[in-house]
């Protein structure tokens, strides 16, 4: 199964979770949805992101999870250059943003990872960094 993510809007997180869970069940009764605060991790065969963004009133962001950090490893060896090249073309532009799911600030750590990931994507793909891309 492939992993996807969705962020629930902050107005009513419990309602957003119920909405997302119901919409995912329409697509795939065997999908696995787990939550960390407002972040849903969805494991299923088909990509639900367009469906969720079109149909969900309380989901603002969704996408494919390309890599997961197995620890607080700052080397980014867990991010495959091949995966980056498969999803980001040299002609495209990209932007890296980070969010805290725990509510703790950890700003310095997040800023460091954001910079490292942006550099890794740039080197692996040749794509252009654009702070306007989302």
C-alpha cells in the first residue's frame, strides 16, 4: 500500500476527522487511517488526494508521502533521490514547508530540516526553488 497524507482544518478537528474517515471509506473500505493531531496518514492502493480536496470541506492539504524519517536523523539519507526525481521534474519548481504536529516549537530543528531537504531536492532533481510554490 502507498501512504498519503491530509491535514484537517483547525476549525473543528473532530468533525474534519469524521469527514475524512467517511470519504476514505467510500473509496476503499480496507484503507488504514491513522491520526496525529490534525495530520491523517492514509494507507491505501489508489491515490485519494484529488477526491479529498474536491469533496472534503474541512481538508485543506493532501498529498503523497514520499519518505518517512525513521528517527530524528538529520542526514536525510532516508530520502531517496530516485523518489524525488520520479515526482519532481527538472522543469518544475518546488517549495519546502514544515509543520509541528506536537505543538512544541522545535523551530531550529524544523528550519534545519527544511533547508537540508530543499537543498537535497534541488541537487537530486535540478528543479527550481520557488517560495511561492505550494
